[in-house]
């Protein structure tokens, strides 16, 4: 006796084809639109820890410059650095007794522990056109625009969009 033929026998093949196509599209998007970056320092603690893995949007600043608060990745003389943009072109930036001021106004910084920045002073300094002023959240252990000056927007390679693989033990 002949076995009855199952209706819809092509579904598994169609499903596999659709899944393979979706995976291929995801791989192409990942290859051209995002870049994986590994955090190599403690300068962004507590926001990012050394060993964290990030996805960076490489196209974020093709049409518009970075904005205050963005976590950006840029070329820092051969090393890939991750910092927070605190001031943009035309702003005046200063640090008075650990308090960040932009254009004469104190900036609330929930990611920065005020106990670790007490007594710090910088500026005031004006951010030139075509640049951004970046700081690490861990001010005591960050080499940033206070030392190397504003970063040309042309050296900013992307914006952090996701911490996708934290180091072991990280919540």
C-alpha cells in the first residue's frame, strides 16, 4: 500500500531558504553598517568596563555631527578610543571643582561619580568648528580632550549603539 503524500511538503525547504536569506541579509548589514569594538581601558567606568564588547554604528555621522551625550568611537593616534561627547563645535567647556560646565551651565552627569572628580579644574576652552570635546566617565583614569584637545569629527568612526557581550560577572 502506498503511503499518502503529505500536503505542504515544500514548507521545510521554503522555511530553510527564508532563514538562510535572513541570515545572509543580517551578515551583510553587520559587515557594512556596524563594527564590533572591545573596550580596552577603565576610562568609561561605570558605563563601560574593560572587556565589554560593543556594536558601533559606522554610518551614524555621515549626515549629522555627533551630539552631546553620544558615546563615540574614534581613532586616537593608532588606538581605537571610546569616550562621551560633552561639548560640540562652538561650545565653551570648563570643569570647576569637578563640575562639568558647558556654555556656563553645570551639566548633570549621572554616569560620573562626583566623589572621584572633586577638585578637578579645566578651561574654559572653546570647541573649534569641526570638532567635539570628549571625556571619559571615569575622569581620574581617562586620557581625553583635556589632554589631547578636541577631536576632529573626521576622526570619529561611529556611535556606540549596543553593549552586546559584557565581561563575565557583569550584570
